[in-house]
C-alpha cells in the first residue's frame, strides 16, 4: 500500500452583499488547515457570548463586537473585514444574521469536511 499525501484543504468562494445600489463583493480564500483551530475557537467564543445570560453591559457588547470582528478577520483578512463592518455600520448582530446562510451553507461544511479528513488521516 502506498503512502498517500493529500493536498491541504482549500476554500475559495465569493460573497456578494447588496444594499440598494450599494454592492460589496468579498473574496474568501482560505487554507483551512492553517486556520481550523482558530476558527473553532472563534466560533465557540461567539456562541458562548451569545448564550450568556448576563445583562448586556457595554463591556459585554464590546466583547461580542470584538469576537465577531476577529472571526471575520480570520476568514476575510483585515481589509475586507473593515469593508464588511463599514457596510453594516458596525452592527455585528445584523452582520451575523445576514451572513449566517453563507457561513452555515458554505464555510461550515467545508470546515467539517476538513476536520473529518484530518481525523481520518490521524487514525491511519
């Protein structure tokens, strides 16, 4: 049996956002193997902050906003994240709500498939 080496998982997709005549096109180009652990950690942090029963203090809102920004920096890079936040006028809740179908329908399945492939290769 031959020793098999697989190329690293790569995710490449465009995301186009419309607001009237204003259109923002973002280019997502990720090497999943390089960001997978940071991605999982970022998602867990956002989930934890959203599920928190604590009162929505200014500090909690800042933590959530920073977590969302850091998540998108990981996916899009600094410049495109700045464009995205400007497009949504720094409203992380609206941003997540609108972009979530892209995340759940495109990016998360690619991440999950990469995780399965990585786990399978470690078991060999």
